[in-house]
C-alpha cells in the first residue's frame, strides 16, 4: 500500500453535504437578520424606548 492509498468507505459524504448546506443556510439567515436590524435603524434601543 502506498502513502497515497486511502480508504474512503467509512466516510459519509451525503451527511457532510447536508451539514454543510444546513450551516450555510444558518449563516445566511443570521446575515439576513443582521441586515434587517441595520435597516431598521440599528440602534440598541428596544422598541424605541431611548428615542426622543
């Protein structure tokens, strides 16, 4: 067996792909939520409590 022979039978590529897609979806949702917050004014005042 050479140094470049690998046994890939134990790897679950489908599960890894699904996890990767789920992670990407989660990251995209977080970015969209952050963008929505910035578009709403982006201040830290809940419900406009500190606006005059």
